[in-house]
C-alpha cells in the first residue's frame, strides 16, 4: 500500500522571506495554545526555533502576526493578531488550492513509483 503523495507549499514572498508549513504550523499552534513555547513543543521544536519563526514573520509582514505579553502574576502568552489570522487563512487556502490543482498529477506520479518497501 502506498502513502498518498504529499505536497509541501513554500511561498517565497521576498528575497529574504518565505512562508511555508513550519511557519503556518507554529501560527496554528499559537492560536490553539496561546503560547509560543507550547506551540513549539507540540511541533517538536525548541522554543528558540519557534521564537525565531515568529520573529521572522513579524519582521516580514507590515504588521505583526503574533502579539505577545510578558509573564507575571497573570502569566504571559501569545496570540495571533488580525494580520496573523489573515496570513494563516491565506496560506491554508493556498495549500487547499494547490492540492486540488495537482490531485490528478500527484496520483499519476504515484502510480509510476517502483516498489519502495523494505521487503524488496
């Protein structure tokens, strides 16, 4: 049995910045957990890596995509800004559109694969 072909979308938006699955997943995680560190942990990445993705996105877009608050008595946290919610929704829509547009071609390519099992 073959796995379904996977399409990974990386959108190069400038010479120095691309939006890809890792950045989208960290935004999803922050939206779910309210925390950069928890989002990173859920994805198996360090806080430093998660924070660097957030910093890159905040620097690249005209407005921050993630808003943070420092810890203290109420505790800190993070949330997606309106821009962050829009960026994530647009990226996910592009993923869906790319998957739909390549469905037949991905299936055709998969039928051309040889036997990749360990038993061969």
